[in-house]
C-alpha cells in the first residue's frame, strides 16, 4: 500500500518521497526498486521535516506510531494519515496524543492485492478505487484540502466519512465476509479429515468464493479485534439470516427460498462490476481447449506476443478425448478483455 502511494507521488514536481523501515534490507529494497527517492531506518529523520506522513503499518501498530510522532518536533502544518482498514480506534488514539501544530486525518484506500510487500507496489493500484478520509472535527478545512489535492494524483475516488460509519460499512462488506469464508473453509476441512473427496471436489467455484479465507492471519486478528463490537453485531445479524434459511428448509418452503435468492440476485446485479472495492476482483477467463500437447504453451505465447500479462494459469479439467477447461487469471480487467478478444476466434471463452 505504501509503495503504491510512493509511486503515485514520486515523479511530482518538487516532491521528495522518503521511505522508512526499521529493517535495513527493506530500506535498501525501497531505493533499489525506485519506489522512493531515499529511505532511512531512522523514524525521526524520515518524519521531522515532512509535509505529509503516511503511516502504512498494520492497524495494531498505528497507536504506537502516533505516540512516536508525539515525541518529534514535526513541521508546522504537517498532515499525518494512515491506510488502516478500521478508522474509529485510530482516530480516537490520534485525539489523545499531542501532535502540536500537526493534523491527523484518517485514511483508508479501499484497494488491495493478493500480493504484499514493496514488490507488489503499483502506481495503478488506487486508480478508480474508493479512498475514504475521516478528518476529526477540529482539523482545518485547508489541511483536509491539501491532503485531497495530493491524493488526487492516485486517481482514486475520495470519500469523506465519519470514522464510525466507515467501520460499520467495511465491517459488513469486508470483515464479515472474511469470517464467513474462514468458517466455511474450516467446516469443510473437518469433513475432509474423514473423506478426502471434500478437498478434491472443492476445486473451482468453492475455492473462488472462499479465496479470502487465505488472508494473512495476523493482519485479520488485528482488524477484527479493532472492529470487535461492529463485527459482533454483524455476526448476530448473520446468525439471523442463516436461521431464516433453517426455518425455510424445515418448513419445506420452496417459495420462501426462491424469494431469498431473488432478493439477493436483484441487489447483487446492481453492484458495479468493474469498480475496485474492499475485496480485490478476480479477472478470470475460462477457456475450453482440446486436450493435446502444447496447447497451453500456444495460448501463453499468443497472449505474450500481444504483451498481455498473465498472473496465473490453471487446468481445471483435462482428460483424454475430453476438452480441458483452462482458467486464465489477469491483474486487470483491461488485460482480461484484451485476451478475450484475441482468444474468442479460436476457442470457446467465457
């Protein structure tokens, strides 16, 4: 997240981007990869003359960093922000520390990737993604507008929210789905201990809809503990939703089940399909291919010749005399659309 922000700002006139890490190897990596102009292991050196400070650390470490900033003689008017996915707690922590002439404005870029670290940095990560800002009541409008002006270079869609409202929304659209996915995978894994076919047959759709169950455990521990009360309320409401299906099935109410799926389909169909959000999108094509030697290499070479970057190839099914199903994964919808246009003349693409 931090590396992508740095790339968005690095080439702006009269802007110097300084990176910080306590790890000397990371500091060297930031510079060697051209993500920042310079980097240092000294937090004080990185922060004391900054106009803007982006705290790109896990949610559980944000208060610690705010306390460190309290001990530094920051530049008057300095704006401090973060990229954490919960906002109420960090805004409360910021209100308790004495930042003197500096201002804290909570931030949450609602975009991400299955990859992590500076290796995953991309100046396009935030393009067309929602970027939430949560300024405290005492923050001058002039300071808020300065941060907005800088963040406009990310090409994100900036949204101003109250911290509590932000946490309630992301709790429903991100935190709860992560718990549901993890619980579902854990339930099926218990069945697989008795019958391995559960794991074998879970390929494809089940793996896709539960992909967020593979998220980093420590990060999600911190997020869920930080947004604990919101998540608890959502889980109680989720229990009511699952209990509704229990009642419908017990009553053999087919019309009621149909009604629930009709409601969910209607709402889901209204959700924008190509807009970046809390959960990163899958850009996958499924291609029916004949089962003969070299076919996968041919497709990869064809796409490569058109400078289309494939992030993954998976053979879902391939047996003698039966067409195989090839899943091609891309990092952007543009690459996916371009690949579909190229392949559809020779193969069945869906």
